């Protein structure tokens, strides 16, 4: 038995969709509330600007993703390793056109989410399904809910991802305008949205991956924290922690915004306390009972662990599953050194030509391919360093701290064959980096077009590889 065929042995009966009860009185009043919200949106110039910029970035970037992915397959085929990982009927088997359209969205980890959405975690099958627990439940739950409406699972995943991306881009626009006011605020916010939508790895935002959902939740959490809506902050943090393991780290920036700000709900108190001594260390805001909401993000992980334990599995399986993927603890951020070493050996490997000598023996497959991957992964880290420093200097400290702690997992738990594996996807959702890059580009107009065109070209190249079953990030 293996993860690809486990469901063939322990098949589940089909679950029928049961319509919900009739709408309540509050639900019947919803259209009026929607009209009021829409009228308020139309009357707010800043919100309408965010909607326009978001819409343009959303449709143009997703069009590029599908044109590049589908065009590559039409030109070169699905690739020699199209069966590399494909549990029964989740990434193909939809007919010629369906398989073609699914290619830019349903590859590699997308298969795990599709299997979980259809069959669940199946903890009773033991080690055959234990590796699934590394994929947290909120995204496959949302995917399954949409699929129950009669939408094909892959299309349901794409719909969920794209809708989440739309909300995330809108939130980034609004958050950038809030944090970086001034004469260039509109331009900076527009650039931040474009940089996120056309980032080299942004094709993951419309794939059957959890990146866009996690991004939307984390952006919304920062926005609500800036407004002092701590109950929503707690709920959003819990949802983010149920989406990805790194969601739990959102508790720290939320706490920093609570204690040090800036906060829109207690500006007067902050200005008064800022005149006292130890102003850089001592919190600017007093703790109140609403701070207890900041404990809620831990609930997302706790409920997931409780479910696994009560269903006959191992409550700690999500963390043990990391070993299945080859991750090991090297020390806090010491994976950076492993990544540098692997990239240096990779460079030697590529310069040595097609000879038999192998400088970096970890992993399987072509040594030259592994060498190229390690060099590419280090390049993403090197490019990110100035943005991390810039985020600390430009934005409130909570943003920079969020970036650093969110990178703790990939930089402390390297993979033997590729120490910095998945680092580009971890960097992709760290929106403060895009906010700083947008601010820099707003001050250097001549660099805007080359930066955006170059980033979009890289995204097209990477989605072409992804669609043809080549490992990317």
C-alpha cells in the first residue's frame, strides 16, 4: 500500500450533498446589507482605486499563467515525467482539453490537496497516509466545500485560490496605502499589487496550493490588527494556523502591533505614552482583556492535532511528517550555511561539465539538475536579503519580525538534497517584502518597467516548467 493507492483499498462511500435549511430572517435581509456595502465601496475613492488596480493585476497575471503553461504543453507536450506523482484521477483523466487546462494548476503538491479533499486524511491506514498530515486542513476543506456544489475538484481549487488572491491583492493595496502614505502612496500600492501578482513564483497563487489562502488571511490579520479589531485578529490567526504550520507565527507580529503599534484605535494613548522614558523598549499600549484574543491562533493547530488524535492517528503527525520530506533540524537559521555550501558545490558541478565527478552527492537523479536547483534557491535568498532589511527600515517593526520568524522553518529545517527547498514559495507569501520593493520602485521610475517585465518573464518560465512536471521550488 502507498499514498497513491491507499483509497483503492479503503474506498469511502460517496457523500451526497444535503441542502441546508431555509434561509433565516437575517439571511433574507442580506441583500440590503450587500447594497449598502456596495454603495459605500463606490463612494470611497481609495477603495475603488484598490479594486481597479487589483482587478487589472489579477486577470492579466492569471492570463499570463495559463497562456504560458498551456502554450508550453501545446508546443512540447506534457513532459517525460508526467506520471511522477498522480494519485488516481486527480491531476489528469479529464479529457484532452481538461488535462490541458489543468496543467498550470494541478501538479505536485496539488495532488495531495485533491486527495485529502476527496478522501480525507485516513489516519486509520497508518503509514500509508501519514505523509498527508503535513498538509494542513483548511484549504482542502474549502476545496471540498466548493466541489460539493458540483464544480470539478481541480476547478474548485483554482476558484478558491483565485478568489483568495483577489482579496489578498486588495488587502495589500489598502495596507500599503495605510503604512506608506504620501504623494507616492497610490503608485506604491499599485506597484505592490503588481509585484505580488507577477512575482516569479506567483503562478502558485492560482494553482491548487494553499499559498493564496494563507496570503489573504495574513494580510487581513495585519489590517485588522492595525484597526484594533482583536477578535477578528484572533479568528484570522486561527484560520491561518489551520492553513499552514507557519500560521502560528502570526501571533508574534499581532502582539507587537498590540503593544507597540501603530494602532488606529488608540492613537491618543500612544502619543501620550511615547513621551515617557524607555520609549523604545517599554510597550506603548497597556494590556487589556481584548489581548486574550491573540491566543486564538494556537487553536487552529490545536484543533487539527486533536482531530488527528481522536481519529486514531498521531496528534504530532504534522510535525513528524516533515521527516518524510527529508527535513531535519540543523539549528536556528543554520540551513542558510547548508544552502550556501550546496550552491557552491553546485557551481563546481556545473563548471566541471558532463564528467563523472559528483561534488554534491545528496539526493537522486541528475547531479547537474540538483546543482542548478541549489544555485537558484540561493539566488532567491540573496535577492530577498535587501528586501528584508528594507522592510525593517521602512515599515513598522512587526512587519520585519513577521518575515524573519516566518523564515525560521525553511532556514532551520533544511532538506539534505536541497537545503533551501521551497524557499521561493515561503518568500512568495511574505507581502512586506513586496511593499518595500514597491516603495523602492516608486522612487526609481526607470527601474519599474524592467523589474515588472523581468519578473513576469520569470513567472512564465517557471509555470512552463511546472506545467510539464518539472520540479519548481
